[in-house]
């Protein structure tokens, strides 16, 4: 926060003066100026005194000190009123405007630039590129418009010779999204003539002094302004070169193409060359001295040299019978047409530049539903009141504009405020003020005003001179208290007969010279020049002259005069400002010599008087700084009172507002109107704002808590609904799966393969494990196949199933594809086998027993349900050894194709056998039959001593073959 000012700097607000007198007002204003305090408040109006020097009060630190602060927290500053306008726009979604007024040279243009700089600095905290682009264009447009619309006058080195009103559009976040510039009454007469000591527009000198040699050579120019008629009166400036570079850079940033920039400076060069063009007459016709200038202008404007020469020397006229003739100019008419053409070229160029900037910054395709409310801050920087030694048509229009703005100030600040107090029943002392409506009517009233008289004279057929127009004004306005002339006041020798008239303006008496009024009021540019530019091959020039497409016979209506066009635009401007919430900057020029230390008391007192600042102070002291309807006040501050939050139970909003005021102790600082609350000092409002700002985070947290709870409950209900839907969907998918299975397998009983080739549908995720475990159709299919087998084959089937269970994936071949006969000794007609009724398996004498000395002997093998018998084939299968079946704990086989089998016993006295193929085919394996028969027997007998051991250590047999154990061992 900036450091608050002490009393040694005077009163920072004129409302705080001990007595409201002109002496105290001027004393306070002078003291602050001498102490370097150039800004002072009158309530929310900022009074600015031009310091005529650069001051270090506009940097980033100052911007940060005023950002988001209330008006009276910091010393008076332009930034404070800028921030107040921005906050009012953002908080209340209300359009605002900042009206900058004062004399020429009082610092209005600089004030508008600082306001734009502040608004640009405090917006777009998220640094979005599109917003930064808009801000850059808005800022750079000031540089361009100053170059082409400002000039040096005897009162101001950088005087605005046009009026500028800029609307800046903001989105609901408060970031600038675009804008629009309106320009008013460019002083185009300055192009061809300037008063002694003044300059033409800056753009000409910037081109001549800042343009490169190549650029000037291509435009047929030299870098000396004294060479050219239109610029020889003006002294060059030291910063013309740097300003030219800044303007070129700004044009590129705004979005002008290189071709457009080149066309702009081509037009400036054409105007300079036009000014040097001379005419000579031989008594019968007029000729141009030297054709070089014609060729150069033709080249720069992309037109034909003959067309340029013809347009300058002749005028096309349509007779009453529709005949078109060419009428030659006199030397005077040719010079007049040349100057009119030069002025029109510059005026059209300036208007095109403004419209081109608008095409870049205007908000396009804006949808309030999607983007929120689009609010506006307007900034008005318009020419100030002027009184020169010779005041012409331009000064008349400029001073009329200031009369309209003063009327707006009186309407909004003085009369409207007093009227509101009367409507609301607030007792206060009436303040007399000067109402300039009578002067505004003198200028713009229909049929009686000066503008109407000028227009009537311009439309009158025949030779009507400025003197005749003055006589008409004297006749119609003789009784007006604010108009006089030498004819009406013969004793006043400060005016000349048939030349001058005087208007008593709110800012003082101004004497105008009527010479040139009619010519400047008419549109004296011949249609030939418009057609010439419209037919140019340069698209920029063609775009500037759309009215050139009409032929001489098609132009039937005279255009509106310059004064009427200006009056209409100013009336529209005032209407636009009146619908916004205004903030005022009243600029004062301390002296006429641009000194940073001189304070001319008489000159400043005169400005204070005609700006109505004393009346403003009186109204502010007698009235109230803030007023708001009860409903809106309650809506904003009801959270600061326990009796009104969240809703009050009182009889009316007024009683609720009284409760808020009473709780905070502001009873002596407010007044209650019929519909509004009036607060006398801003400090009371500032206290309410502080308390509201402290409560907002608490309320936000409370609302967040409630809203988060609502969201959580909503999510919970949604999750429950989702799970309910998911449950129903899962049940549907399961049922649908079974329906599909039923459909596909409906006729499998009648199929040859019992549906083995029917493809199973993919199960849903919920049934994947169930599907893998059950696979009911394969089991049913196998059962159907087995049912057809004879009972005699069931033993073989069970053995093969058992072998499959034990050896699947462990042994490459285990004889599953051959028939298992089980009793191979019976095939050999061995009678001894019949002695064993519970035979499980018997092998012929093709079995080799291997002992520990690695010697093998042929033996037979017979397995019953209780014993294993070793037989000697050489002695008619005599039993050599009988081993109980329950002593065997398991067996092991190899993973290869050999027939090696190891029978394990509980005494670790294992029996190692090799099942020779013998009479069997070489590819018929017997190991599977042995394993299957034993596994099936022991599985079905369910002996408790059997154990399943899958971790038996692998044994090493002869031939270094690795033994793999069954997956089920007993």
C-alpha cells in the first residue's frame, strides 16, 4: 500500500476543506502542485494538474499499490479512479466510462495512456495469449493514433487534433476481449495550413526524418521537411526518428500487412508532393508546372498520369439536360482543389487506419450464453476547450464538443444528484450552478442554431459568402444573451465588422472569425477526385473511397455538412456516455509556457471556475458519497449482520438495512430515502467492504462444504444405481449365456458326434472360472461315448483314463492308441494264470529284470489285486517270487520311449524292470498299460496306506536317462 500523505501536502480531497471558497481551493491546489502532488480528489472526481515533466509515479510498484484497493486507501492518483471504474464494472457487471476533460495542453492524452496502461497491467492474471494479444493491440493503437492524429500547437507539443473514444470490452472474468475506437472531427485543415510556430501532423515529420534513405527514394522524397509546402512551417522534433520506428513496430503488432504499411506511407508521400505542385495560366487554360510531380503521384497512387493531370485541371459537370461536360479550373480553383484533395486523402487515410484497428480488436461472434455478460469500460480523450488569437471553424466545433461534455457533467454530477435528493426526500441545501444548456441550444438548436444557419447557407443556390452567413446569424440571434458581433455591439472594437462573432461559452468568451466557415462546412471535394481514387490499382486506396463508384449523373444528393456530421456524432457520444456509470478526470493547465514550476493563479482559477469544480465540491459536501437501493445494499452486505443473514424476517428491506447500519454504528453517517440508502463518507462503506471481504472466505468454505456434501450424495446415489444396473446386467449376461448354450446344444443327442464339433460360446467374466471348472458338455459327451462300450472294455477304458491322468504331459508315448489286452499270458495259453481269479495284469516272458550288477534276465510278470508275482518263462512261468502289493509305495518311469520301470518298496529294495517289446510292434509302448492298471486299481480300492507324492527325487538308471515321476504316486 502506498504511503498516506500528511497535512504538509495539503488536503487530498477538496471536500475536506475547512471552508469551500475559491481562495482555499486555489491555495490547496497550488500547495499540492508545488509539493509534486498533481492529483487531488473531489469525492470520486480526480483533478489533475499537468506537471510538464515525467514523474516517477507510474511504475509497477505503484500499480501494485493501487490494485484492488478502495479509492481512499491510497493518495489520489489516476490509478485509483481507474481501479474504481474497473471494480464497479467487474463487481456489478455495469458498464462504466472515464471522461477526461480540460483545455488543450492540460494532459488529457497522457492521462488516457496511463489509464490504459493500468487496466492492461491488472488484467489477465493467467497470462492467456489471446488476452495478451488484445491488450497489446489496445496499447499500441495509442501510438499509431497519436502519430496520425496529434500535432504540435502553440499550447501543447502533443495536442490531439481529433476526438477519441475507446470502448474496452471485458468478459465475465474481467479480462479484456476486444474494443472499439470512435474518432471525431479530425482537423484536416492542418494538413495544408498551420499557424505560425505549429506543426503539421506528427506522421509527416516522422516519415521525413525517420524513414530510411531507400524508403524515401522509393517515395521520391528527401529527409528535409522544409522542402515541402505542407511541412515547412513546422520545426522538427528530436524524437521523430525514434517515434517512426515505434509506429512501424506498432503497426506490425496490430496486424497491418507490409503492403498496407507501405500504402499508408505512399499516401503521405503523395500528399507532400501534392503540396509542392504549382499551376500556371496562359490566360485561356491552366497547366501544371512540370510533369514530374504528376508522374510521381501517379506512381504512388497506382493511377494513370493522364487521369491525375485531368482531375487536377478539370471538373466534370452534369447539365440540367443530362449532358456531361468538362469544365476547366482557374488557377485559384486548381489550387483549392489540390488542397481539398490533400485534406481528403489524409482524412480518409486516418479513418481507414481507425477502422482497420477496429477490425482487429472488435469482439467477433460473441455469445452471452456461452461467454457470460460482456461489460465495457469507455475512455474518452477528446480535444479540450481552445481560445486562440484567430479562432476558426475547427475551434467552433471543438468548443461546442466541450459544451456538450460539460452539459453531461452538469447533468450527471450536479443536477441529477440534486434531483435525486429531492425525489428521495433527503433534506439538504440546494446548490446553484451554471447550466450551459442555453449555449448548447445556441449551437445545435434546429432552425435557430448556428449549425442550422451554416447548413442553410451552404444549401442556398447562388453565391453565398461568409459575410452573408454572418448577417443571417446576426439577424436570427440578435436577442440571444450569449451571442454578439461587431454589428450588434458597435462599441466593441475587439471584433471586426463583417468578420467576427463572439459566443459567451461556459469557459469564457471566444471570438470566431467567420472567414472560411462555409467552405470548411461544405464537402468541397469534387467527385472527379473520388472516382480517381476508386479506380486506383492499390486495394487500400480503393477501399478508402467506396463512394467513387458513382458516376457524375448518379450523384443527386448533397452529403451532410461537416458541422452536422460532427453534431450527430457528438450527440451519439453523449448518449453513449450517459448510459454508463461515469468517472471523471478534470485536467488543469498550470501555465501557458509549459513550465514544471510555474503556477499561474489567474489562469488556473479561470479553469477551476468554468470546469465547475467549486460547485462539484459544494454538492459533494452537502450530499452523500454513495447511494444504493435498499435491496441491492442488503444483497451485498447482509452477511455482515446476524439479523439479516441468510434472510431477514423483518417487514421491509429498509428495516433490514437499518439493522445492518445500527450494528456497525453508522447511524450518524447515513440518510434513509424512499427507495435508497445514502452514505455520506466513503470510509463507512470501506469498513463494510472490509468486513464483507473477511466473511467471504468463511461463506465460501461453508458453501463448498454443503455443495461437496451434495455432490458426494449425488455420486453415492449414482454409484448405487450403477451397481444395481451392473448386477442386473451381470444376471442378464449369465442367463443369456445359458440361453445361448441351450440354443446351440439343443440337438446334440441326435448328432453323430454328440455335439463335439459345436463351438462353445464365450462365457461372460462372471462365468469364466465356472466354465473352466465344469465344462459339462465334455463330460456328458464322454459319458455318452462310454455308455455304448461293452462292459468287457470298461477295464481298459478306466486304465487308459488313469494313465492319462498320471502321464499326460510327462511321457511322449504311452500306448494310448493300441488295444490293451491286460492278460498277455492267457494268449500264450498258460494254464497257471487261471489260478489267479483277481488278475489285474500279466506280461509274457519278455520282461527283463536288471540286478545291481547290471545283468538282465528274462522274467514274466503277473499282478493280482493282492500280490505281484515274478515268473520264470523257462520253467513254464514258475513263480520265483511273490511280493505283497501293499509293500509298493510307487513307481517311476522315464520320459523317453524306453520301457524302463522302477517299482519302489517300503524297504527301499526297488525292483527295476524293462518291458521288452518282443512280439509286439516296435512302436507299441507297454508302460502306459502298466501304470494305468495300477493307478486304476489303487484309486478304486481306496487303501488308506496309499500316499500321493509328487516330490520324489528323480532316480538315475542305466544309460544315464533321467526318470520323471508320475503326477500321482501312491
